[in-house]
C-alpha cells in the first residue's frame, strides 16, 4: 500500500510538472498570439531556408514576423546602439556563436524563460538559460569536377599541401572573421602551426566575396575552394562542382538564438524559438546542408546531404581566442 | 477743391501705405536673411556636422557611444604604421591615376558630344553615361568573368586568336582596380562637364580663332580654361570618391594584396571579433584632413578668376565641324560604350536568362530569375520605398544644394564659408563610416522625434550624402552666369525669389536636372548608410540586392540591375528631350 502510494506520488510527481509545463506553454502560446508580432534581428542574410521556417511559424501561429537582416557586426552594432539609447525594438537575435558570445558578455540579452524543445538538443550542443543553439554551418572542400579527376581529389585536409595545388587554391580569408577564420583555428588545433606555414607556401588566393568565389571555381578559374559552406551546395546544383568532406571531418560554426533585452514581444519570441527547434524546422535546415541541433533529423535528411552531415564534426572556434588567432593568421599569411 | 484735397490725401495715403509695405518687406529682408542663414546653418549642422561629431567622439574615445570608456588618442596613434603608409600610398596613387585618366576621357567625350558634329550625339550622350548607373557589384562580377587571367572571356579569345598562351588582361591587379573605378568616374565627370560645354558662349572661342589661335590652342586656352571651375570641382569630387571607393578595391585589389583605406576600415569594423570603431573613425578623419587640403588648393586655384560664360547676350551653342574626323570621334564614343557598357551589360543580360552566371548551355535557359524577382514582395516594397526616397531625396537635395550654392557663390553674406564647408563634410567621409555616424546620431535623438527606424532616417542621410554633389553641380553652373543678368532683373523690380527662380534657376536648370539624376541614382545605389538605417518595412533596393547577392543569387541581382538600367534610360531620355527643347528656346 505504502509502496503503491509512493509509486503513485512519484508518478504524479513526474507527470505533474509535465502537465503544468504543457499548461504553462499553452498560456505562453496564447500570450504570444495576443502580442501578434515578432521582430527578428538576424545575420543570416538572404537565406531562403530561414524564411521558410519563419513562414511556417507565421502560418502556424498567426503571428506576423518582421525581419531585419544585416551582417553580423552590423546587427551587433544596431542592437548595442538601440539598447544604449533606450530603444528596445527587437525580440529574437539570430547570429553566429562568436558574436552571440560577445553580445551576451555585453548584456544585450535576457534569459528566455523556458522553451520545451530545448530538451531535444543533442551533444555536443546545449542550451543555456540565455543562448539556444539554432543550426550549424559545416565547412568542407569544394572542387571543380572538370578540373579535378576523382583520383586526384583530396582525401585528407593535409592533401591540399601537395605542391600540385600551389597557386590553385581559392580561399576565404583566414585573417578575417568568418569561415576562413574557423578553418584556420580548427586546422591549427588539429595539425599545428606547420600546417598553415605549408599552406601559406601554396599561395592561396583570398577573396571575401564568398558567393562569387564558389562560382569562380565552378567556372574553372581555380580547381579548389575552401572552406566551402555546405548549405550553399543547394544553390550550386547543376554546376560542375563537388563538395568533399575530408577524412578528419568538417570544421563547423554554430548559429544561436537569443532573446534581446527588454524584448517587446517576449512570448512570441519564446514560441518562435520553440518552433525553430521543431524537427520539421530543423529538417528544412538539414536538407539545405546545415547540421541540425536536435536529434532524429539527420536520418530523415535527403540522401545526398545525409552522407556529408553524417561525417565527423572536427571542431570550431572559440570567442575568447578569436583575436589572437586572427593575429596569428596575419603573421603566417602575409 | 474739396475733391482735390480728398484726392491728394488719398494719394498720400497710398504712397504712405506703399512705403509702409516696402518698409515691412525691407524689414523682412533685413531680419529674414539672418534668420534664413541661421536656419540653413542649423539644418546643415544636423545633416552633416552632427553625425561627424558622433564619429569624432568615436575616434577619441576608447569605446563607441553608450559604453563606458576613456578619452585617448590611441586611434590616431595606432594608424601611424608602415602598413598604413603603404595603404595611404595605394589609395592616393590609385585614385589619382584613375581621376586623371577619367577626367581626360570625360572632357574629350563631353567636347565630342556637346561641341562637335559627331553623328548620333544625342544617343551617344545617353550611352556614355550608362556605366555610372550600373551597380558596381554587377560590373565587378561581369569583369571578373571577362578579365580573369585563367579563363576570362577576353583572355580565352586572345589565346584562340593569337595561338599563344599568354594573358592579355588580368583584372586582379592595380590596373584592374583603376579600370573598374574609371567606369564610374568617367560618366560621373562627363555628366558634370557636358552641360557646361553646352552652355558656353561660342563668341569667346570665335574670338580666339579670329585672333589666329589654332583649334587645339583655342580648346586648351579658352574652352578648357573656362571650364576650370567645373573640371576642378569634378576632379576633386571624383578624386575624393576614388579615395573612398570600396567595391573596386575589395573585388580586384584585396585578392592580390592591394589594400586601400576603405578596405582597411572595413577590416577594422567587420572582420574582427571586436569591431575597432576608434581606429576606423580615426583613419577616416585622417583621410578627411587630407581631402580638406585638396579643397583649400582648389579654392586657391580659382580665387579671383572669372569664369563667366553665360551672359545676357543671346547665343546658340557653337558646333565644331570635324569633317571626316567626326567618324573618329564617333568611334571613340562607341569604343567607350562597348568597353564599359556593352561588354559587361551584355554579359549580365545574357546571364539573366541562364540558370547560372557564365554557364551558357541550352538546358540552362530560364526565365526563373525574372519570375522570382517579379514575385518577390520584398523587391516591390523596396522598389516603392526607393522610388519615394529617390524622388523626394533628389528634389530636397537639389533645393538645398541650390540654395547653398547661391549663398556661397552669388552673395557675400556672413557665414557663407561655414555653409560651404558644412555642405562638403559628408563627401569627405567614407560612406560606411558616415553610416555609423548617422546610426549613432539618429538613435540617441529623443524618442518623440520620429526619425530612427523610419523612412525619415534614410531620407535625411540621403540628403546629407547628396548635398555636396548638388552644391558642386549648381555652384559650377552659377559661376558661369554673369552677375549683370541678375542685377538687371533686380533693377527691373524683380524680387530675390523671382530673380532666383526666373534668372538663376532658369539658366542653370540643365545643371539642376543633371544633379537631380545623379542624386536620384546615387540614392538607388547607396548601401553603406542604408544597411545600418533601414528597419523592417523600410528596406530599399540596395539592401534587397545585397540580400540576393549574399544569398547566392547573383542572377537575380542582375535582373534588378537591368531594371535599374531601363529606368536610367527612361530618365535620361526624358531629361535630354526636355533639355533639347529648352536649349532651342534660349
């Protein structure tokens, strides 16, 4: 009897909070609908996948979304200026993890409360009470299929140090914030400084016009491009290019969601964050080439992308040593 | 007698009333002028000095506005490096070379179009100006495909024709940067000088020829000398724009290690974990000081000289008969058009019908890019906003520029020099830095003033950015108009406003029209301030184009670019039709 009661209490205890949470969440959704509007500040410019998720959110909840897209540093400066002037206009902030870390340090965000779907986030990612992982950009190599025979394709990151690639590598700049800097840090951590010294001797050509760089390789100006953002693969389908994830894996960088300080529509912000972590939303990103942050999604991804996403995540950059690494890159790649 | 007395009283009363009326008008003039000047100075202070003060604070403070920090000179001390000396030398060298080349070419083209019997001059004038209106990102993409050393169309054609494996052109070089900048500078300077050529009284040239001077001597000593205010203004505007140019250097210079001031600033702001606003603003102020010296030099060059070419006498523009040479001048114009418009635009037009830029396969033919732009609601919203801002901004800017130019060139009113400097300031600060000044300045305004986050923020920024052009265009035109026409008008009883409208603006209005078009399309292209000041709902075309570009849709960007070109053609056609009609009535 006692045993049954204890078990019953335990059961009630385990179910109780879930019921309460569900009940609370329904209230959050109601409040969000009453707010009726959501303002998102994002550094993901022109992403059709991002817009697709926003559209599904609008349709599902009837909450109108206003989107402000700008480059990472511009979003950060706008938020900083607005908040210091007492203008609290944005609700959700969506940016790379480095910028998010810096802004969190500067106090631009507030705890979001609770978002049920954060429980589905898988390792190595985790949510804090302020920052929620959103999606992951993976970097690999890209070759021009007409210029690089399958036998000559690099299998390892170290293969790009072969003298045959000298002067034939087009690359994002390692000395500036972005994919190039992420690649620099991860290769440095994996292979050491010598890797970069040898790569510098290969005289890679730097360009920050990423979208155009990929097409320059497709047109045959260069046979090899790095680091190639996997999510751009969809845009290039039909061109003679091939993404290659080397044996060691792929460097990555995470995008995060946060709630801006004094957000005018906090409930709508929470509902949107929850929607973003729904498997259906994450599948939109995964099919586009982003690695999802919740479980059970990679398995449902389109076959051609699944193989690339199933590879090992090599590592990423950390905000604390970003400047030191950029400085080191400047010294090596003069 | 009684009636005569009454009549006399009535007349005296009328005269007294008239005198009183004159007195009140005089009072209005006396007090209205300082009030007007004060209002003008305050307006210019808000538009140009206010954002500059915000930036100056940023250059002298360890942190941007709103963050606790200390005042220091670290930003200025930090720019004194060997690396920056190279950057400065690159910047000045590139801008100087491209401005000299563009000026020479633009003056030649303007002379051909305005003062010779070259066939098809009306059409040529429109064609020559087209490159200015094409977004630089598009021509850069087109030239990257045409002139890259490896598989550029020009080099492939050269290798096929010559049988050699050498490279004819490589746009990723100093020459490539200069060439790309020239494509904008040449039509810009051309637009500045062509109407000045057209508005010049040919009697001056005829006198020179009658005195035995050759055609070349006449051109150099009379025509070109009289064009000095216009050409030096155009030179300085173009040189400064060259110093502030970003796209050409970042596309064709950075990949081969050519850095200029703007790419260095861009790195400081956007490419570091912690944006270094202090260093970026300090570098901008150093560049500003340099450019200010140029302005002082221009003033010294032009001081005390008369450049009057439009007098009260009637005249019709003189046309030089070139004989067979006219086909050579026609060829020069066509060559310029082919190189700067037909090649890159042809590439863009062709690419807009294929799935991917530069891949011309039959199975990739598509109208999808046009359909996609047509169905893009953001594009249409941005189009409406841009048209509204373009028309309102260009009109307001020309009105302000016309008044500023009048005060600085036609009066000796106290404060006119201050006005001149205030109107110049925005031109001397790189757009991406000035954009931050506007952002800081507008955000901290009291919330009751509805500027931040509205179309007003963009409009005010555009007016500030366009005012230097408006002032230069109109003041150069004013300087060519003899003061006796104005005095004649005043002597015959016309008021100040009447004289301004019926004499000065009427005579200088072709310049107004050119200025309006320059500013309108400047607004259409402006990105640096727009990206920082737009809010959801107030997007403009340049922002939408950036989104398309970064989103990997250069084909859609080229569709928008082509739409803009059609607009340009329409505007220029209407403008030239009206000018032609107007000139014939002069």
